[in-house]
C-alpha cells in the first residue's frame, strides 16, 4: 500500500514539474489596435512608430512593403525574426524564425524571453503612435495659426525687400515676394561646434532675381537680408 502511494505521489510530482516547465504559447499579436487613445493616426505616423519602435527595442528594421517591416533581434546567441504589418487601425507581429529560443512549430510554443521581447515591442509601437498623433495635431494647429496670421496680416505683396524683417517666417516672405527664383540649403560652421545650440546651425537661402537674397535659420525664420546693389540704389 505504501509502495503504491509512493508511486502515485512521485507521478503527481513529476507531472507538476513537467507542467510548470512547459514553454508558453507564442505571442503573435494579430490585428492589435495601433492605439488605445488616438483614433486618427495617419499611415505615415504608424509607419514611423513601427520603424522607430523596432529600432528603440534593438530590432534591426527592414521595410519590405509600404505596410510592413521585417525586424531582426540578436542577443547573446539568441535570434528572432518577425514581420510587422500595419494600417491606420491595427498591426500584427508574426514570428518568422528564431534560434535558441525553443520554438516548437507543432504546438506553437516558445521560450518566455521571446514573448517578453514581443510584449515590449507591442507597447513601444502604441506609445509612439500616440506621440506622433499629438505632434501632428500640434503642427496642424501651428499651421492654422500661421494661415490665420497671414490672412489678417497688414503686409502686402509689394515685391520689394523693404517690408521683409528679421524673424519673419518663410511663408510670410513668400506671401510678400512670391516664390523665389532659386533655393539653396547648407549646414553652417556653427553646426560643428559641440557647444553651440542656437538656431544658426542650418540655413536655407531664397534668391530673388534683381532684388537680393534672404537667409533663414533652422526654424525657417529670417536670419539675414541681403539686398542687391541695384535694388538699394533705386531707393
């Protein structure tokens, strides 16, 4: 009787051990919402969130179509490769292949480490979609304020540099002078100074034939105004 009881207890114990050590089901998020907050992301915003989410979580992204990336993760002999597909509403993360992660295709189980990586990537994508939507709305409000300001502006399209002032935006300059004859862009010497954090690290220049040129800083604000001699001589 004791022998049978001992055998039964041993069987129960071994069963418990094997159940406890079994690998979890693989985490393949399918048609997961791109955001639990934002309901109006653009495809560009989701694309950016997926790409930079992969990079931030140390996956190497490779775009394979307008709506999908292949991501590869390698660490200490472990490797995983996934495919992330997305649209403006949902995204999916599909396991493609892995190494040293105990993947069993017969019952779709894998080492918990893989699921941890996928959980982190899933959260990262959602956070970045929400961030991109907020930034997009902020830029839209800024564009609307600029448009309203231009509509209410007292400036008139005189075609003369006399109304251009330092600090004006490029859109304000265009509303006064029209489209430039040429535009160039360059990095200034200040950009190579590690202790300089001002706005003059990059410049774009608008050229107006017969009038002069206008240089804009990194924020698209007028930094310098150079009037042609002919134009200044006519004043």
